[in-house]
């Protein structure tokens, strides 16, 4: 297995862990939301992360023939405000990371999935920023 390929697989594993962690954190954040409308939007964002998680997991399995066992890589903040701030940063980092993954592969399907996910994460960051300005 040549080096670039292994790095791609490792990066996708890291992306899976990130999504897995985000799913857990947004569960908590949704419960902390000040109203039903905000809660619903956070749960919608969480559903995007579930979709990314599933897409990335499928790609990982196609590349390696193995399932990736996700690991919780971050502790979720336990207050609404700190959760929002944390999520804004986390989503912005994900945007850059996913675009890097898209750039390092020649595979057009993988490229498309990660570019699409990057666009979603950018959108999420804007939502979290909006919630922060409202609170």
C-alpha cells in the first residue's frame, strides 16, 4: 500500500471519529437549547453529521475491506454557550480538513462526498454563530 493511500485512509478514519463525536455532542447541545426551534435546528445539523458518518464509513470500508470502530475523540462541553463556541471552531476545522481530503484523492466520488460535507460544515458553523449571537 503506498503512502498517500494510507494517509487518505487514516484521514478518513479521523473524519469518522470527528463525526461520531459531533453526533454525541449535538445530542447534548440540543437538550441544552433555549427553545424548541433552536433544538430542532441543532437536531437537523446532527442528522447531517449522521449522514456524513455513514458516507465516510462506507468509503472507509470500500478502501480497506474493514469496518472502522469509531472513537469519541473529544469531550463535549456541558453548557449551551461553551457548546456553541466549541462547535463553531470544530465545524470550521472540519471544513479545512475535508477540503484537504478532497484535494488529496483522485477518486471523484470521495472528492464529491468530502466537498459536499465541507459545505455542510460551513453551513453548520454559520447556524451555531447565529445561535451564539442570539443568546
